[in-house]
C-alpha cells in the first residue's frame, strides 16, 4: 500500500522572461494552462490533498487552479523568497497530514504520471527522493552530486564550482518526502547563498546530515522541460503534441500525417477513428470509434459519435453534438446544436442553437438566424425533414417531422409535421423578354461609344 500523498505545486514566480501580462503558469499548452498540466501529472497519483502556491497574478492563478480541480487548496506567497520559502507557505495547511508530499513546479508541465509513481516507489529505499535528468545542455540547472542512486547534495548553478558545473545530471525540481520530515528540514534552510534565496534544493544535504537517506529517480529530459520563455513554451507545445500523436496512433487512430494534427490536453479519440491531415482540436472534444474527421477541420467542445463524418473544412464549435452516422460537410459551422442519427448538413451552412432530427437533410446554404442582436433563439427541425437549399430559419421556429421547406425560403412561422412551407417571392416568367433586353443594352452601349 502506498502512503497518502499531498501535492504542492509552486506557481508564485513572476516569469519575467515571458514578456507577458499573463502570469507564466497560465500560458497555455494544448489549450490548457501549464498549471493544469502540472496539476494533472500529480492528480493521477490520486492525492489526498492538492495545494497550489500562488503569488504573482495570484487571483487569476488561484481561479485557474480551482477551476481545473475544485478540491484544490490555494495559499499565497506574498514575497518570492525562494522555492523552500514557497513550500513553507503550505506548512499550516498540511499540519498533521500523515503521508508523503510531492513538490512540483507550475512551469514544468510535461512530467509523466508514471514518473511520479516511480518516485513514490523509490520512497521505500530513501527518505527524500529527487527527480533528475541527464541534460544535453545543463545550462543553469541545479546539479545533482550522486553516488549511484544515492543523492549527496544539490548544488545550484550560481553556487557551483567549475568542477560541479561539469556535472550533467540535473535537478528537475520535483521532490518527494514524508510531510513531517520535509517541513522539519525546510525549517533549517537558510538563505546564505549566491541568490540570497531559501533553496528547496538544500533538502537532500540537510537530510543526510541528519542520518536520513536521499535518492535520485531519473527521467527523460523532455519531461522536465521548464518554461521560462515563449520559445520554451513553443517547445513544450511541440513536445506535448508529439506525445499526444503517438498515444493516439498506439490507441488505434488512423492519421496519414500525424505531424499536422493538433490535439488539446483533453482530446479523446476512439479506436478506428480516422483523422485526416491538418485537423485542429480545441478543448473538450470526443470523437468516437470509427468516426472520420476530414482534412482542414477545426473542432472544440463537441462530441462526434460512431460513424459520423465531419469535413473537409468543417467547424464544430462548443455544444455541437453529432449522433451516429451524421454528416457535416465542407464550409459548415455547427454551434450548440444536435444532429440526430444520420442527419446531414453537407454544404455551406450555419446551424446554431438548434436541434435537427434523425435522418433530416439540411440543404446547401441553410442558415439558422439565431441572433437578433440581443438574444439567441432556438431552431427545431423534426425527424426526416427536408430543408431546401438556402433556407433561412428565423428562430425561434420549428419545422415538424417529415416537413419540407422550398429552396430560398425565409421561414418565420412554425411548419407543422408533414407540411411544405414556401417563403419566397413567386416566380414571374416573360417569354422572349431576355433577348429584347440584350438587344436594348447592346445598342445603348454602342451609342455611348460613338458619342465619345
Ligand atoms: C529551480 C531549482 C533548480 C532546478 C530548476 C529546474 C531551486 C533553488 N532551484 O531553479 O535546482 O534545476 O528549478 O527547473 O529550487 N517559485 C515560487 N516562489 C519562489 C520561487 C520560485 O513559487 O519564491 C516557483 C516558480 O514560480 C517556479 C518554480 O518555483 O514555478 C521554480 O522557480 P524558478 O525561479 O524557476 O527556479 P529555477 O531558478 O529555475
Ligand atoms: Mg525555472
């Protein structure tokens, strides 16, 4: 049995190098704030407690944390005096908690849940476990001084000797220890170092001085990518997408050009679904088994059932719900609307705030006129209805089961079941008049040319 865990996510730092008014941890990767990614890797451990330490932009950071996971507790670090000081802000909240504490950084969004699980297991051998990685370019990361899997100490770059700077095993920042042990050690940390900060990285050496053991768990460098600049944000996005694409392929999704498909953090795609090139998924999309999303489509906040086909060039906005075998074709936008089983909207249409019954066919160019400048209104189309091309459905309005509208109609009144509604000017035909008109226009043009 693993011990109960508490997570502390540090998110108080300013992120100066992002050159942004938005707090760093709220910048998005795959449609979700970095903070949400960091919290997610920890949430998979099923923690008893989740605490986010906020400082810069605290109101927005706290709101995002609670929105992502409502049980999250937040605490403020008014002055950013260092990572140990940040963790210490959670001391009171965790008073009496009997279990392990994981410290994660809000700006390190790609740590895998399995990696944290490995750290939890390594606690069987060590009192303090730190996550390290072999860096291709160790730069300004803290360095891990080790003896096998035993961690002797962490040296911050600024305080390191040339010999220590030559070490390539680096500190990810993720650390795990028993709650009581961790806070005891943190209480002993001072700020007598090159930055004048309280470093969390002093924990392993202090542990060893007390006769406790510290160990290292290693992970791939890609997981520990810390985001401090827009360039690193783009790198993290690319790393996330690479991971999401291979996960989808492994699950049995067909993609001819996976490198052109963009997923959101929470995209769910079923087995045997097909995603054609250049498809973008915003947040909140589920695509069921065997559905097909054709090229150049954009989907967000929607649900596509088995056997449905979307696109090419379709846009599904939040609240679009496609039942089995529904069709949404090119240059069609669907918003807050349900398409029943086998319903078709194949060309150049806008369907918003609507319910379209099973097997109904919506002709090319049909528009639901759902907005009067102040409020949105609903359109209902029954089962097996036929909406003629270029129909304007002026909401609120209902077209009944097996009803029909004539092409080019502007429908403002209810159409009962089985009825045909025509809402267009009556055609007038004048035999031979076209020829006369052509002759007239031609002679006028010639006359004008001669006068010039
Ligand atoms: C830290 C580590 C370093 C490690 C690196 C990995 C320390 C002392 N150093 O350095 O060993 O290699 O991360 O990326 O821990 N934060 C607060 N309050 C503070 C200071 C920081 O909440 O007072 C938060 C930041 O928002 C950030 C995280 O803690 O999410 C890390 O802080 P940062 O200043 O980026 O530390 P690094 O210098 O990168
Ligand atoms: Mg950092």
